[in-house]
């Protein structure tokens, strides 16, 4: 009789409703974060779905318990000061034009960086969700760019600009750098995983590299080259095993050969080879002209020195025909010296905080390494491109600061535990 009672479903204890609710909330949170990151790969028109969704997500999360730690608060303060500099700079304009909208977008992107910092700090497992969603978005937008470049179906030209693949972006020069983080992740997985991981990642990596190649973005090409040098070096320093380092050399060489063969195969197409030959020149005519990119850097430096409060957002382009194409001059001219100082401080802190914890054995360390390497390439390319409104750039910042916040909390918990033990 007792055996029958034990098998009776009605006699079993009911599941903990609170536990079920928590699991449901985690699932909804994971899906919302993944969708937000996924939408960052599709910015054909503005405002893009990413802006609308993330604005709502941040607002809802703030209402239901978005916690800002001291680490996240420092990032928030720096970004607010940066944008306050933009407000002061806009006050120097006789006609505001699109300056209010520009500052509003800058402030929104700042909030996304702080949001990603906070949610990563709350649960490091969200990094996996972010990376997977980003990877899927990059893969799909890369496929769009490749199909558009080869005009694979009617209307596919919407994914190209000036004969260059741009995927689901407005500009090939943003599309190419967007692919750097997932390419870095694939290379990391190939170098550190088992042989079967190579088979899982090599095809998606080739798709990403082909999309990056067809973007004909010299900056993105250079970023990928830096990743392929810097990432194996970091892994070699991290792991002192000679066996691992030998494996690293073999796999890095193999990956380099496969990518090289894929690029050579693509260059057999005359249309690709012609544009590649043109874009592969280090200095283009529009770089070295009298009012070319490099000349504008000098004019911008002089202008920034003369206007400590800035000249106003988007004012440099109408004066000299094109934007500064230098994020440091952009910061000084559009956000004034105050904004420049805040942006420079944030950049140095991001590099320093990430470097300090880069090689520590933590569950989130693989994600940090890839985000950090990708971020460094974006800082480097900021010398020739304006990156201050790139959505994924702020995502990288948020992930690095989130990992720094995780480390700070871990150290604090360890200190408190040791104090209790001594007591």
C-alpha cells in the first residue's frame, strides 16, 4: 500500500513555484539579451531595430532591478562627462541642426555599454549568450554581404555599396570591423579546442573572412591581421606548456594557410582581384590629397587647439568636405576638451583593467581575451576611422568592464571570507 502511495503523482511534492519563476525569468532574460545583441548586426536604416529594442530592454531592466556597481558607476560617470562635453560643444553652434539627435544617440550608446557591464557582472554566463547571438548575427550579415556582392538574387545589391559588400549595414567600413569579434572567437576556439572544434569553426570562419574581404575595408583587413598575431601570442604566454605551444604553432599555421587559400581562391575572380589591388594600397588618393584624410587630421588638430569647448557635433565635415576619420579628433572637436579627456581616460582604463585580469584563470576568461583583442584593434583603427557611434564598439567596452567588475567582486568576496576566518 505504501509503495502505491509513493508512485501516486498526487503524493509527490509540488515544484517550488519560486524556483520555477526564477528559471522562467532567467530564460526570458537570456532571450532578451540574445535578441538585442543579434539585432546589432542589422542596421540598414536608422533608427534601427537595435535602438528601439535596447532602449525598451534597458528601461524594463532598470525598473526590475538593474544594479550599478562601483565599477559600472565609474564607466557611467566617464561616459556622461563625455556626452556633457558634447552638449557644451553643441552650445557653440549658431544652428543646432542634427546635434541634439547626435548627442542623444551618443548617450544611448553609453547606456548600452553600462547595461552590458551590469548584466555581465550579475551573471558571467550571459557572456556566452552575448557571444552566440553576436556570432549568429555576424554570420548572417556576412552571408548577406557575400550574396549581395555576387548579386545572387534580385535586389541583392541592397547589401553592397560602391561595389563593396556591406551586409545589413549602411557602410562597408562598419560591416568589416563588426566581423572581427566572431572571427576572433573562431580562431580562439580553433587554437584551444579539440580537432573536432576545428571542423565546427573553420567553415563559419571562412564565411566571415570572405565577408570581411569583400567589404574591401583596409581597416578591417588590418584588424584581422593584428588578431592573428596577437591572439596566439596571448595564448602562448598564458599556457607555459611546450606541448600546447607546439599545438598552437601548428594550428595557427594551418588556420593561416586555409584562410590564405580561401583569399587566393576569391582573388581568382577578376572583379574581386581588381578592387582588391586598388584597395590594398596603403595610401589612397583621398588620403594624401591637399584636403585628404591626413591633411584633415592636421587641420582638425589646429581647430581643436583653437576651440577648447569644441566646434559642435558634425560641424567638421561641412567645413572640410568629410569627417575627421579620427576618433581622437572627433572627441576633441565634437565633445570639446572635456569630452576628449573623458574618452581618453575611459580608453586607457578599459585597456588597463582588461590587461590586468587578462591571463587570470576564470570561467569568463576566454570571452574576455577575445573581447579585449577585438577592442584593441578597434582602438587602433580609431586613428583612421570615427568609431564613436559604432554599436558593437560599446558592446566590447561593456563586456570588458563587466569582466573587470566580476574580478573586483570576486576579490572583495575573497577578502571578506579571509576576514571572517581570522575573526
